[in-house]
């Protein structure tokens, strides 16, 4: 079946507060438009929709009955708002049906995305968290994730039933809750590690080469994630944390991320 005959998939992100400017969402949308061959809906859940480009479906932040308990549990664990992504698992949200490919907005799309959707149909798919991969342990990284709200409703239901316990039992980590809950249900699949790359782990060079050569674009990467430091703007301009943790300016990141602002995106049928 050709990509044009496939049912649209859902691509979602969530943006709350003012930590990230609206450009992050627009650039993510343009990157997805460039690298996803099949039809899709792009949905952004936010309380600040100003400046989002045409083609992005804007939806309000979900309001949850467990909001107060979730915030209290996050505060107790010293965590911030990542747990709000649990709302994306709610069945029936924004009339989404079928596969949902979710992104944090501090990522850059660098390669074809269709393989992410085809890799493990019917599963919750994530990249294995780098720390756990090194130790041979289970646990997913949440910057990119795939699920089906109808098949995996338990991701929402179990959290809604016990938000305080869910936060406490999973190291205060939303991605650990998501992956370990799916694993317990026999639904977790790990994408090949190279597909979802880490800028600080896979692109930055070791000293002293990092002082001479710019960071490399990881081979076969579909998405490059920015967790910890440097931030995306810092990586574009060059960043110096210490001799061991420094990087020259990244021209490929500038081209693939900031360069998307000048890219024309073809209009898609809703």
C-alpha cells in the first residue's frame, strides 16, 4: 500500500509555559513534514498558541481531575512538568485514533520517520534510555514515543487511578513510568539505538578533537535529542562547559533545525 493510501497518523507535542519559544514547535512541524512520507495530523497541545504556523492543529492543554495530586507528587520528587505528557495517553483525546507518534519539542528531525511507525505495530515504542542500555537494564527515553490510545489506554488509566504512587514508584520519571508500565503489559518495544540519537552522547566529540572539529551528525539518526546540556541554541553557536564537555558550532544543526524556518511546507489534506 502506498503512503498516500495510508490512514493519517497522529503526530503530537505538548508545550506549556514559556521555557521554549513557539519556534521550537514550528521547526518540529517542518522537520516532520519533510521526513514523514505518509499523511499525518500534527497536533500541539498548548495554552499559548500565538505564532504557530498553519498546518498545526492547536488544542488546549488537557485539564485532568488528578491535576492537583500530580503537581503535589511532582513537587515531592523535585520534578517539573514532564508528567503532563501522561495526558496525551487519554483515549479519545482530540479524536485521535490509531498510532500516535509523540515528540518533545527540544529535538531535531534528521532522517526518515516512517520506519519508526512500521518497526513494531501495536506496541509502545521508545528508545532505550542510554544509562539503562549501558547497564543492560530496561527503561525507555521519552523524547520520542509511539503508542495507540485505544490499545494502550492503561498508560492513562493506571496513572489517573494513583498519580502519587505512580510518580513515587517510577523514580519521579514520566519516561520510566511509561516504559515500565508498557513492559509490564508485554507491550514495550525498543527502537534501534542509532535511530534516536543524543546530541551530548552521540554527536559531541571527545577532547581534544572537540576543540577542532564540529560535532558529527550521528549515522542513521532519525531524531537527535537534546537532554541536559548543551541546549539546542548553545549547540548551534558552540558551547563550552569544560575541556571535556565543550563543542564547536554545529552547521548541520543550524541547517536542519533553524534552516527549517525558511522551508516551505506543502499543504496537506486534513
